[in-house]
C-alpha cells in the first residue's frame, strides 16, 4: 500500500491538473483521437520561410523505436519507450514508459510527398515543406 501526503502543495498540484484539463477541454487542447499513448512527447512547431519544422522530444529512444506518419492533414508519431529493467525497484521514478502516440493537426497546405524527418540526440525533427498558395485572383461571378 502506498501512502501519499495531502498538504497544501499536493492540493495545489491537483488543482493545477484539474484546471489544465478544464482549459484543454474548453479551448480544444489535445484531441483524444490523436493522443492515445501512455507517453505523449512534447512538441514545438516552427514556421520558417518555405517550411514548417515539427520537433518532438524523445530522450532515451532511437530512430528504430519511432514511426512517423502523415495522413488526412494529421502528423502522427508512434513508438514504444521500454523500461530498461523490468523488475527494477525505485526509490523515486518520474520517467514515463510505454506506448508513445502523438498526433497533431496540420491544417496548412504542405507538400506531403516531400516530408523529411531526422532523429538526432533524442530530438525528432520533421520538416513539412509549404505548398505555394494559389495566387490567382478570384473570379467574379455574375448574379442572375
């Protein structure tokens, strides 16, 4: 049986978690369909001239542990972060292990056939080349 202390600090941590969940639900945070794993890596999306760069923090993994897929305007990353010692007894453990799943919507126009990914030092960088926007002026339609 595990005992936990419930002091003021613990109550604030619980309040913060509840508030974060409420905020995400109200403003459309993570989509349950896109984030179904035990571990959801942190992500950043950089908007550069001609491309977007999506970076995932994946410390402790190799490129063989990770799969990247683009489908229906969504970029998915899946994998498995295995625990080193199956029967380890920890004094303290804040690391997460298990299935990795993270999906993000990419509503921007991109060249899907030119997506590139590089994995280096625990950081996965996925480059999404921008599709040129249609620069033709709109056509005026006569109303009858």
